[in-house]
């Protein structure tokens, strides 16, 4: 593919996106799309479960059904159209890769309809889907700043297919907007709702593992929620059988915690990590020295972000740190989630440690080890 050097204007425009997707209007939904009656979504079509504390916008079109205003948690599932996995991978690496916004789904991933569901029906449907799945796993994804609801659902579907569809996909879509400072407050608003949602999910769906994937600013709500759960006197029973650790303490509620490009203050995160680690089986951090969006966030806040590598590389005993500075990304260096799917498939599907996953090379800094990811061809 012939490459062209981006102009300064293009680079500056990409940086102004900061940590989320740009605000291009999505394509109109296909004919016949819309909000559908309960139980109308076929299990044979690609679906993504959703929970959101966005307020409904009063529109029936799926892409406009939820807006940016704060609300209470509601639930449902979405019906989508996606390319086959091999074609999806080719499209992700195709022309325009560097110009796509961070967290923006491919245009070939389409949202057809939404099915709002009462809470009890939602958790029963998730439990049934987990029971039918081969690996009995669920994956919860929290997106970043400036992400409309419909894009969050579409990107979750794209991630799920890229990961091999080994887990039941759930997106928790918090009320992200185009205002970075407003989104910082929306994340605070979301923490209580997210904590209630995850607690009920862990207690009621019978999964062998509930893995958690947070991206960019969405990691703030996720880390704060898990820190609160982990610091409680008792974390609670294990997901399926209530097994306890050899020391007699309750087993973690959740499986793998993955933090990609986290827009978290690094020292606050380091202080909260021991509590977080008590609520999950393992923590993995993906970071980059080329993340200009997080560089801008650092200048804005005055402190290093957990998702930065280079001199700010965060190495802590409770987690694996993976430096992805070498992988493909967008112009901001912040949009590299699609490049992680091969590694995530092994991490989430088999819990393989870094030394058993191809594409990772051990490196050291002082007495601590971390991992370098090579570029996917």
C-alpha cells in the first residue's frame, strides 16, 4: 500500500480528538432498522448485550436512541451485521488505518436494531447466552471519551469478532460526550452504577469467568469500581462454585482485567492496584510511548498517565505491563485496540502468561520485567 506523509494540519486535527472518536455522523441505518419488541432479536444473528446509564434521547433510530445526557442504568441487546473474521482483519489493516479515530468501528459493522429489556430479563438472557457458549465466559467492555452509544456497540461487536467470539460480549456505555472535562464528571457519575451492574453480573450469570476490558477514560470508572470491591471486607464468592483461595479468603469475582491506553493518573492507579488485584484474577496493562493523546492529557493534568510508556513506564508487581509502542495505530498513537486482538485472544481465552504468547519479548528496567509487543504484519 502506498503511504503518504500526513500534513501538520491532519496531525493537529487528530490530536484534537484527544482520547475518543471524532464526531462524524454515522451512516443512516439500513431499511427496516429500529428498536424492536422484546424477544424479537434472533440468537442466530450477531448480538451484543448492552448496559448504559445514558438517558434515552426520545428517538427510535438505534443510532440515536441514547444520547449524551446522564440517566439511570438500563439494559438490552443489539442486532448487528459484521463481515467474517478474516475480512474484518483485512479491513482493519486496510487503507485509512492511520486516519481512523481511536475506538471508531469500521463502517462495515452495522447496527440494525436494539431490544430494550427489563433488568431481570437482561441478566437471565446473559446467563442463557453464557450457558450456551463453549467457554462459559463473558467479556465486559468500557469505551473511552467522546464515544456515542451506537459506535460503542458497533466497536464492541468488532472486538468480539476479532477475538474469535469466545465470550459473550457486553458493553457498558457511560454517557461520554464531546467535552473532555464533562466526561471526567460523567465517569464519576458512572462508578456507582457500574459497581451495581458488575456485582449483579458476577452473582447471577453463572460464568466461569467474567473478563473486563477498559479503554482510555473508561478505565477510570472500571479501576475505581474494582478498587471499591477489592477493599471491601469480603470480595464475595467465586463466579460459579464459591471456591475459596488456599488462605481461606474468597476467590476473586472477576477474571482478567485488561487496561488499554488508560487515561489514569499513574500514582493514583499504583496506590489503588492492590485493592483492584483482590477483585480480579490478573491485571494486564497496555501502554505506549507514542500516545500523543495521553501526552496531551498529561500536560492538561500535570501528571503522568498510566497508559504512557517510555520514561513513564509503570511497572508494578500485581500486573503485567506490555509496551505496544511499536504496533500500528492512528495519528494520535491512541487508537491501537484492534492491534491487540491476537494477544487478547490468548490472554482471555487461555490465561496464557506473556512468555507463552507470540509477539511478546521480555525486557527489563531495573529489577522488574515487562514486555515489548512487535508490530503485526
